[in-house]
């Protein structure tokens, strides 16, 4: 027996609008399929209101005179994403044990499908990221973007640049060839001479008083879990502040040129 339930008490505004007599007839399955993406996004948005956040993040006013130098932050972010994606594929083959590391890296380059390409992208990408992060830092410095109210974003940036360098340092050991081994010994000896925290930091990184069997896995954990996690979280905070505070106008733009920049005194 078919049970007829009463219609839900939906307010008039939420009831579907009746089809206009001159509207084209409703499409078949093909039209429905074409709308599938939109419907799926609508479905998620109705339950999360995420589109408001996306609009807030992406549709912002930017000052007059914004130029290519303002793309350096996004370029750094894409370099980081490249490192994250290629790093995931390298981790599928890499083995951080002192007896297997070199061989697994050799296997990636010589035998794994597209291994040399992915390893090359990761290796050269690391250099690109370091160069970009410094260029971006220089851009924000010379445009005076570190001043009020963006000091906190500058401080987050300083932590990001240090973390990027820690990524380079810890990644350098992973191929575990002669060069990476001795470079790490030198770096840790320098590190150990640092004032106050130096010896403790070297102890922590080496996982003991000197280079030992667990040093490699310590570097690997720092390189692929700890620091990338911190970088991702800090990039999130960094971008939140960029969206909230807006970007700085180029220093050569006079307040008189743009009413939005005029202050009380100007
Ligand atoms: C992983 C590293 C980093 C990423 C992914 C990143 C990303 C970004 C992006 C996308 C922007 C907005 C667009 C732009 O102005 O370029 C930005 C702005 C900014 N960044 Fe970074 N950034 C990083 C590191 C740094 C560093 C090292 C500093 C300085 C020490 C810094 C300081 C700033 C400041 C002050 C702004 C605001 C710029 C303005 O108001 O004009 N960032 N960052």
C-alpha cells in the first residue's frame, strides 16, 4: 500500500518556482549530466557555505599599480606544492635505512617509471623554492609590506624562510651518498658550535651525540612530516592575513593618485 505523507511545511520562498509557460522544456539525461558539476558544488555549498569563504579569499580589491612582483608569493606556494606532490611519489620508493637509502635512491633514478623526472623535479624544485622565497621576501621588504598592520605576516614569513632552509638541509642527506653524508657532518659540526641551543639542536637532529644508525630516519621524519606540516599550516595563516589585510600598494604610488589610499593628513 502506498502511504501518502503530508507535504512538509516549507515557506513559499523555498518552494520550487513553477515553470514559465515560455521556458524551454526540461532537458533529458544529457542536460542533467551537463549540470552535474554545478549541482554537486551547490550540494556541498548548501551544507557548508564554503563559497562565501572562497569568494572572500579570491575576489579582493587590489591596489592600483600591482605588478608581476606580486606573483612571487604565489610562485613560492606553487614551488612548495610541487615539492609536496613529487615528494609523495619519491616516498613510495625511498627507504630511509642506512643500508638501503642509497640503493633506493638509485632505483628511483634508474629503474622506477618516470623516477628520474620526478626526482629531478624535486631536486631542482627545491632550489627554485629557495630562490623564490628570497625574491618574495625582497619584494615585501622593498615595498615596505612588513610595516603596520602586516608585521605578523612578516614574522610568519621569517619562520617560513627558516623552515624552507631546514627542508633543504634535511633533504640533502637523503640520497645518502658520500657528498650528502659529509656535507651533513660539516653542517652538524657548525650547528653544534652555535650559542646556547646549538649543541642541543645538533643532538636532536643527529638523534644522538654523533652521526649514527638513526640519524637518517630522524632527518627523514623531519623532512617529510614535521617541517612540511608546519610550512603548510603557516602558509594557511599567511594567506589568511593577506586576504584579510589586502596587499600593500607599490611605494611609488602617491596617495593623491588613489582616493582609497588617502589618509587624514594627506
Ligand atoms: C613558503 C613561503 C611563502 C609563501 C608560500 C608565501 C606566500 C605569499 C603570498 C601568496 C602572498 C600574497 C601575494 C604576494 O604579495 O606575493 C604573500 C604576501 C606576503 N608575504 Fe609571503 N610567502 C612566503 C614567505 C614569505 C617570507 C619569507 C616573507 C618575509 C619574511 C613573507 C612576507 C610576506 C608579506 C609581508 C606579505 C604581504 C605583502 C603585501 O602586503 O604586499 N612571505 N606571501
